[in-house]
């Protein structure tokens, strides 16, 4: 990284209305493609002959790191697709086998959430939907 190039790009942005400091400007370049493009265009207009990737190296733009695959809750797309392909062209959302599969995956997800956050108290299906309970009517005054 060339500190002078970064400072030149920052000065250009500052003159055109940017009001952050140079550290904020560096963060801006690392998160905003349009800002990088604007700075690059300014450098080209003032004689820079390199490509945009070389420019990014000069001003210290860090390559975006790809997210690592993480644990997901519920069925993964791959598992879901595989299961649907087993069902074949007759696949129906109301299919009992698929419903059982989703129920199993939902239970696994809830189990993982409970491991992570044991402080959460999940209501039962009956409590959540109010099955077998009569709503309590209360008199209010207006």
C-alpha cells in the first residue's frame, strides 16, 4: 500500500464533500465499490495508467473475504433438494413423508437453538396456538 496514494484519494474525496477522516475513508474503500471506482477514475484523469486491481493494491483495498459455510438451522438446500428428488415428479407439499422430514429438521433446529440459548423458554404448540384453552374475556372501561 502506498500511503501517499491513499492520502491523494482521500484529499480528492474531501475536496468534493467527503467529511470523514482518513481511517473512515479507508473503511469506505473496503466496503463501497462506487467509492473505489470514483477514486480510480480520478487517478486515471490525473495520469494513472494502471488497472483498477493495481489501484486497489496501491490504496490498500482489502479483498473481500468469502464467508465460510456455517451451521444452518433446518434442512440445508442440498438436503432439501436431495429429498425432493427422491420424491420424484409426484412431489406434493402435503405429502406426509415430506411433512415428517420437515418436522424432524425443525426439531433438530430447535434442539440446536436450545443448546446455544438455554435461557430461552419455548412455548409448547398448545401454549403458542392456544389449543384446548378458552380465551379469557375481560371487561374494560373506555
